[in-house]
């Protein structure tokens, strides 16, 4: 028996999986001592012998650590991390142990260097800058305490001389900017500052970007993109002669995060870690193995209710579809199961739309590598069908024709397209002259009931929108409004009598209280145009008679008989819609609702639906509420009624009697009738999908690449070989292990365009807890073992919003007083700011 147990144990030992040993890439913010390299991988600080090998993890707080720096003796590491609710400086022994927190200010601090004596550190912070766009330099003891500000007005990056008396620094930096090869007034130079004499001089004056100074004896190492390729490489300058020499020659990728030690410089390039020997000027790639479970790459089930971006409702209002995190979900109004129709973590599906016959859901999918029109059964059965091969481009909301055989949409170039399911052809029918991206997302098409005509508004030459009409039978385009006034969001009357639209022609100026100025706000009116010359205005004076009613009924019966319509005949063709194009705009009448802010105009039988937002000037500019009321105007009763108040958006069912309404993260289906309550919520809170991070990161990368290709103002992309950039940085993406890494790669990609305002951010980052730290609006000095108040912030007497708490009425505190306790708790010198964390 004992032998059998021993055999079983040995078998378990043989087959038990070992922790994954990974040849790691994406090693950021390295530093080097005489024997070891510190770096950040997967958001944590690690150590490895400087010749490479197996690394060991040193820090594990939630969030991303940065900028580890060895002490002069190599026995301690300072870094920026978040253990206690804020990004602060910490010091930890290289052998491990409890980190010591040095700073407590709510502004983030960045470790730059150790002072040569090893007793204090140099860091950068905006704690006293007064503006968020620059930092200053501070010195702090390694045990913590009050920081001492250095006498330099601006400072981002710095290195100390061996005697600690001189500082090589950058007043500003572009290292965090995703803008390569920049040449302009903000290109940083490295300056030399004498901490004793306060003398300063520019060391590297040029139009190139110089950064990351590293002091070693009488030479200064630094990064510069001054070579022919304009790539960040390692350079060296003689401080005695000013002679410059390039040391590395990377020509396709940039050197990042260099740091200097006693004998070496380490840096990252292309996700790889390199060590440059100072004595021999030899470059070595450092191979690093990490033992990790790579949990950040593990597929997981995640709730995506907070990521809904698009929605639509079934024709009968029994179910709804939602786009959330690139998946399409089918959700019941009340009874039934929630279905994920797509289940494709590495594919993005966008702008779902439910066909009027209830059978099909259409959406855009990038499964092929580009966004193509894709169709699938609304119940999720069967496989999806790719209906187009449009190739490059980004497309927006899909608009079904009532017969469910055609779809209209716009693309990123404001081209308007029509797809015919019967022929499989996709035809460009028009193109707007202007429209910003946000408006493209709300571009809307209205179909006539017979699926012949489609109406929409687009930009014309004078920055005004006009209404256009496309005839699918004749393949003819007509401009219905002149563009003298702004006309938008046309909506066909289901009865075939009118075309409704929003009409900006109310001029009621609002005068400023402070200057001789005015704005014309709240200019939008509801309007209706009769489609035919023989149709009476909806506002014609009414005189009800039985004869008139009978005449109208007989006319409708003749039309029904002509087209085979009868009760219960679902396949009967709808009556044709006839439109008299001549004199169209002259038949426009303005409807009674007062001028205001209107959007989302739709129409049902005998009624106009719209979203009414608060009038401009009626709420504070700081009010983030952007909701509006859904209102109907009844043409028969000639009165407005509110359907539901304070919603963010809605979708009208093809049947015309149901609305899918959004209010915050909640959705409800209500009747098209007054005074609806949002009591029954759809089960969107239960939306879950399986996330495969690696597959999703690849899709995000390709999406970012496509967005720049499709939207960049210069079609030539500043001459950059964009396909080559996709290959280059797509390979780098494969080394990413966190969303921080993904964002870093995205920044490197878009930085190749060498343009301003190309940013990236967001994603599933490991967000640590954040705790606020109360500030008193005053400076402190440490005197007599206590904190002495000085420099209490004084503002103009009328500036009540930014007044220091020490200047509030009844608080009799003056400069020179001592702060001894907070809420009756005596202050310990080393724990001062930590004790007030979380207090306003």
C-alpha cells in the first residue's frame, strides 16, 4: 500500500504543471545597479541580474508602478506606486520587505534620481505649480517628511551630478506625447542648473527633441532624435567641449526609458531590454524570464451592461437588440432569455438594426478585416451572412426600408449608400459636403411607407443642412429645401401625406448680461410639408362634416383595393407614396410647438415624435444632464403630450406603437402614448460575454490603425507607410501583457503620424483605490517639532469658490500659527498627510 501511494505521488509530481517561465518583452522604466536591473513588467517592479536570467517580482500593489530607481549603494529602490489610495513615492529594499511611503500629496509624484549621499531623493510634482500643465522639482528624505522645493520654476526630468550640486534638467518634456519627429517651439532642450549659484545654461540647443539626461563623470548621456531618421537614440556630450556623439543607431523604433548605473545604461526599444556598457560602448540585449500566471491574458466572463453604445427595438416591441463591447445582444421586453447573437471577442460588431419584418438583424462586423454589412436571424439561429465587400472605411447606423429589402447608411466621408438585398449591390447615392464625426453617429434616414423614397438631411455649401430625397425607382436625387434655412431630420408620415422636419428659423436673441453681445439660440421649430399639392395643410381650419369624412374614407378604400390591401393581408403592398417635387419647400408650414431645442424627429400615424431638450440658458453650464423629454404632437388634437421625461435617447419600433427608451444605463419599452412610466426595466444589467483579452487587444489595435487611416486629415498620412506601421507595431503588440502595454503600443503607432492631438487611453486597466487628501490652501514649515502655517492662499474678496478653508468666516487662523491636530487627533510628523487622507 505504501509503495502504491509513493508511485501515485511521483506520478503527480511528474504531471503537475509548473509556473510559466516567459521570455518577457515590454519591460518598461528600467534602471541598473552594479549587479541588477530593475524594471516594470505587467504593472509591477521586478529585479533581474544585469546579464539576464530569471526575474523576481518586488512590488505587487494594485495599479501600475513606474520609474524604479536604485539607491547609490544598490540596496534600495525608490518607485512611484499606489498602496494607499494615491500615486506616491515609496522605497523598498532590493531584498523585499515593507515599502516606506515618502509622499502624501494628492498630486502624483515621479521619482527622478537619488542624491549622491543616498539619504534623499529628487522627484517632480505639480503640487505647488498652480497649473496642471507643468511640474517642479523637490527633494525629500528617504524616510519621508516635508519635501523641499528646488529653486527652479519648471522641471520635468532631471539628473544630478556626482557632487549633487548641479542639475541637468528639462523645463518641459514631450516624452509622454504621441508625436514623433516633432520640430517646433516645444521641442525640449537639456539645461544645466547650478544649485549653489542658480546659474543656468542651455546644453543642447537645437530644433530636435533632447531628453532623459544621465550624468556620468564629465559627460552627459541623453536621448535625442537629431539624427537623419529622427529616431530617439542614445547620445553623449562632453561637458568640457560640448562635443556630441551618437552611440546607438536604431532606425525603425525609438529608444525609451534609459537609466544609468555605475557601469551601464539600460533602456527599452521595441519591447526589448538593452544594456549599454559605458567602458566598452558595447550593446547587449538582456534576456529576461519571468515566472507569472499572466492572469491579465486569461479569458473571463464580464458584465458589459455599462458599455452599451447602440440599440434598436423589434417591430412589435417585444424584444430589443443592444451593441455592448462589440457584441450584439437580443433582450426580451419581459419574458424570455437574453441571447448573445455574436459571441466574438476578437471581432467588433457595431450599429445593430432590426428589420421591419422582424426576421433579421443587420450590423457592421470587422471579422473580414474591414467593416462589412452582416446579416443574421434575429433569434440567433444559423450563421451570419456577409452582404458586402466594401473594403476600407467606417460605416454608421443602418436604416431598413419598410419592406426589409434595402438598407441605407453613411460612411466616414459622408457618402450616403444604398444596399439592395435582392441584387446584392451597394450604390453610392449622395455625398454631404461637411459633417463632423459626432453628427455622423446620429445621421438618420426616413423611408416612405412603399420603400421607394428615402429622405435625409446633409450639409450643403454654406454650413447649412438641407433636406434631400432619393427615388429608388428612378435612381434620381432631389434637393427639397434650398438651404437658406437649416432643415434637418426629415420624417415621412406613415399615411403618405406629409414630410416632417426640423426647421431653424426662429430668431429670438438672448442678450448677454456682461457685454454688448447676443446669441440666437432655441431656433428650431417643427415643420410639415405636404407631399402633394392636393393635400391640405395639417393646420387648415377644421370644419367636420359627415360628407368630408365619407369622401376621405371612399378615397382610401379605392387605394386599398387597387393595391390588394385588406384586413389581415400581411403581404399586401402598401399604397404608393406620390410626391410633387415642384414647389416643395413653398408648401412648408410651421407647426404650433414653440421654438426650442429638438432632435430625434420621428413620425407615426397622425403624430410627430421628437426629443425636446431644455432651452438654452435655462440650466447651468456645469449641469452634466443632457437628457430630454420624448414628446408627441397630435395633429388631430393639435396638442403636445409628453410620453416620458428625462431620457437619453429612444428608438421607434417599425410597428409604430412602441418605443425603446434609454435613461442612464436603464432601458424600457413603452407605448407611444402620453404619460408613460419607466417601471419595467429590460434585463440589460445581466448582459455578459466572454472576453478574450489577447484577441480583443488585436482588434483594438487594428481599429486604431483603421481609424487613423480613415479619418486622418491628410489622406497621404504625412507620407508614412501605414501598412508598414501596422506590421511593425502589430508585432510589438504580441508582447503586451496588460492594457497599459496595449495603450503604449497604440501611442507608438499613432505617434508615427507626427501630428498633434493624436491620443489614446482608457481600457480595462487595473485601477487602484483612490482616496482624496484634504488640503488647507497653505504652506507648511517644520519648526519646533510641529507644522507652522505659512503662505495661506489669499484670493480676491469675491472669489468664494476657491477660498482657502483657513479663510472661511469664523476660522481665525493666521500665518505663523501651528497645526497641532485634525479632528482632535494629534499630528505625528511622519504621518501628517496620511492622517487627513479622505477628509475634505
